[in-house]
């Protein structure tokens, strides 16, 4: 891990989150991990997103954009609830009549719980940008010879209220997703490990690439996490943002083997189950890493960093 | 209402929605009103969004971007559930242990309902881009002499599954919101009625500006809707998209009087309750109107329209 800059631009008695509020870069909503963003904050998010576009521009990815929700049946089939039931968000709706409506309003008036009558809709919040993609790809039939490459971005939801600004409940993830043979998807992951590392260095950020695991739930989850690490399936590009001891994963590089290919019956051209891999950019996290290391005054960032973002 | 073009570029036996799927502009998810968007579709959405930015560029609006969810306490206080309980979406989460998790997975395996144990979180989906703004503005204290102007955009949710492509459950709304005296906010609404009308004409769309009402729920809602019309509080800029008989509201111009000012105790500089108004651009709806009237081949759109979007 590189050293933090000697002159720490945002150290001080107040937390990073408080300083982001003070500066107006993030806006309080009353819920931990749910924030408004200023126009300035957004200009960095958009610039990082454009860099990700430029890095992948020559690869011929198909660009798709999904809304922040996905089909509940697809979500159930995806297996997400096996690993991360605690992070998922289901969308519930009112299906009552005038009398039910009156009762609901009376509960709100009295300050008592009114949500018991809400019924699960067909939509759940997207947990990672690539989850809505797999059923769409599967519906197209077997992959072409060279496999497929997609470019995605969406708001994602994870129910993990936190005071660390890098752990938002609603945040944007940019992704490239590769589907094909094991060789094809591993080459893709290798390429993006190099590209992502170079990108972050050019943005003047101290980084480390580390093996990682997803935060699988419960007792059974520990074994899944250990397996994932032992097999080298997940790497994260970490930057100290909230603290030096617990750096923040700003990009992640994931080899799913045939996990999604089997679930969705996605086939390679030769009939074998497809392998998949993805690289994910945490757009808010990269933005926060830039603010943490170059200071909260974006106008005063080093010229080289500003040129890379807006040049 | 202007006439539809004599040569209807997307008429035919298949519905507009089916043709959008056929062309790959929208992508099926299995849920009515929830669709993926192609890169081409998004390029139009982004171009319309940029026009809205240019039109308001000289006004000094403060730009804020909220995620697609907002605080549930703020949502309850906003009054949205009085008018539109049926459209709201609450986000529910799993709070159980390993045993609860095993039961949840067994339900999914058996194809029975597993959502009963989900508990309401502190977050609800944003129903209109301006709803998260009012408590933020209120927390800043009384308005300055000239009032305030905000620029917003977010994904919004309304639970109204439909086969009309213009009635999506998740869609993006760009908004300008004015807070101040009645004169200030009415002048703002008038200005945007003119700007919005000119914008849509320059995009080659046949439009009508009509008085309108929100779709208030239930028996009591009918009276609210009638009042809103009688007082001329809401106007919509309509374009035939799905049909000529039922044109689609692509922009709306809303004078809230002191509704939000009273709920949130937002005060003018002189201590009077603030009035508010907003103009909302339905970004997907304007995009669909362009596709409907200029054809599904975006490259073949009239030069004047393409220049306005990308010139």
C-alpha cells in the first residue's frame, strides 16, 4: 500500500462525512448511507464514468442501462438471497381500497406503523449493475463464437446503514461484463486489472490490489467466502478513504466461473455453459477517494488529476 | 392539437412497445413498465436532459442530485400517501438470523411466498424528483429575498404496471423547483411554459398545453382533482405517443401554492410561508415522443431535430 500524502488534506477533528456535509458536497437526508449529491460532486462522478467509457471504447461492448429495480422472479432465481439476504431491498406497495387508505392515514397521524399492509411488488432493487443483465443475455440464445461484452451502469441498493461515507445504501456502479469461455473471461479480467490500476494511479490515488471475498451472510457464508478467496475469484482495488487500516474497495474484478451461466443456462457457441466475469467501478467511492486524497476543494486539485478528469 | 404526420413512421400491426423491443431500444425484463434501455435510447435521454440544462443555464439554479430513494419519515410527512398511496413503493429488508434465512430459502425453493418476513426500512422510492428537496431546503432556514431555485433529476417510481411504454414504473424526471413569493413562483411557471413549449416545437413534436390534475386516489381524490383543475394549478404539455385520443404528458408545470411550504415550514425572507412551483420533464416520455414522431431509426431523424439534440 502506498503511503498517505504527508499533508492530509481532510484530516481534522470532524469526520470525513461531516466535512462533506459542511462543504455541501453531500446532503443529509436523515438516513445513514442515503445522501443527496451537489452538482460539483456529480461532476466528478460523471468524469470518472467517462474515463471508464474511454478505457473500454475500443472493445465493442454493447451498452445497456437498467433502472434501479429488477424483476423479482429474476432476482429470486439469481441466487442473491442465498448469499446476501440482509442486503436486499424488496419494493412493497399498497393494494387496498378507500377504507384501507383511511386506516393507513390514521396510523401515520398516530405515529404507529402503517407498513404492515404493504404487499411485495414484482420489483426488487438492483443489488449490482449486472444482475438484470443475465436473463436478458440468456434470452438471446447461445453466445457467438467470441462471446459477448456488455457495458452497464445503474444505481444499486444494499441495506447496510453506516456512517462511513463510502458505504452508501444507494450508489452507482459502472460495470463491464464478459461472457464466454474461461480463457476469454479470464483475459478480460486481467486486462481490466491493468486498466483499472493504471487509471487510479493516473488519478493520483494510493492503491493496493488485494484478494477479496463478498460479504456472504451467516454461518454458511463463512465457507463461501473462504472458497472465493482460496480460488482467487475476486480482487479489489483498495484505497484508504475512511481510514488507513480499513481501505475502501473502489473497483472489483470478479470471476464468476459458470455460476451465472448455469443459473440462467447461458451457453457458449459450442454448447458448453458460459463463464462470466465483471469489473465494477464504485463511482461514488472513487469520487470520495479523490476528495479524500486531493482535498474537498475540487478547483484546487492537482492539474494532472483535473486534466485526466476534464481535459 | 397539431395533426399527426400523414406518414406515420411507427404505425403497423405491432404495438409501439413491441416495436421498441424489436428494435432493441427497450429491453424486456418480464415486468410491465420496467425496461432496460439501449445505448441509443440513452443517448436521446441524455440529449434532452442537456437541452433542459441549457434552457435554465442563465438562471443560477443550485444543482442537486438525489438517489432514487428518500427518507421514509420525510415521505410520510410530505403528504404523498394522502393523495397517491397506490403509487408509492416502500423498501423492505430482511432482519433475521440463520434460521430465518433457511426458511426464506426453503420458501423460494418451494415457490411459496417468502416476502412476509421483510420489514419496512427507513427508505421509500422517490415518487417525483422534488420530494427529497423540501426538507433539505427547510433545514437551511428562511429563503433569501429573491427566493431559491433548484435543478434536480432522479429516477422515480410509481406502481402502475402498464403496457403503454410511456407509463413506466421506473423513469427519470428532470425538474426545476422555485421557492419564494406567489409572484416569483408564478413568473417561474410562466417562463417555463414558454420555454418548454418552444423546446418541444423545435424538436418537431405536435403539442398541446392542457389544464390537468394529478391522479388522486379514491373517492376523496375526485374532489382534490377537481379543485386542482378549477384553480389552474397544473398544466401539462401533451404529445400523442400511444394514441391520438389519449396524448401523453411530457412536461408538467405545477403551482403548489403554500402546500409544501406549510408542510415543511419553509419561510420567505419576510416570514410568510413560501410558495413553490416546479416544472418536470419526463425524460423517457420525451424520448418516446421523438421516436414515435420521427421514427425508430434515430440516424434517420430530420437534421433540424438531430442538430437540436446533438448539434
